[in-house]
C-alpha cells in the first residue's frame, strides 16, 4: 500500500498493512497521525496528514525492517533510512 502527498510518500508492505498489532504501533508512534487503524483491524494511511511528516523515523523504529518506507518526493524519491 502506498499513499503520496505533495512532498512525502509512505509505502507499507501489503502483508504488514493487514497486521492489526503493527497498525496499532504505527498509530501510536506517529506524532502527526499519518497512520490509523482501519475498522477491519489493518492499517490505513491518512492522506491529508502525509505532508505533515517531520522525518522523525518513529514509524521505521516501530515496524519490522523493510516494511515501512518514507519517501522524500522533493529529493528525487530518496528513501528515509
């Protein structure tokens, strides 16, 4: 699953996005509410909050390696590492 804002895109592995526990952790970790838990228990990306991303890396720290990518669209699609 991927959502693009004007400056930031977020990509989450489809299998990980279906994980209710990961959805909860990401929702709690993000200070600007980019992630929320869907009614189905999986993950939703809140489109209108994408460009509020402060590049804090908390979502990367809260998820298994490689499952979440923060992409800087303004920097040639560089991935936050």
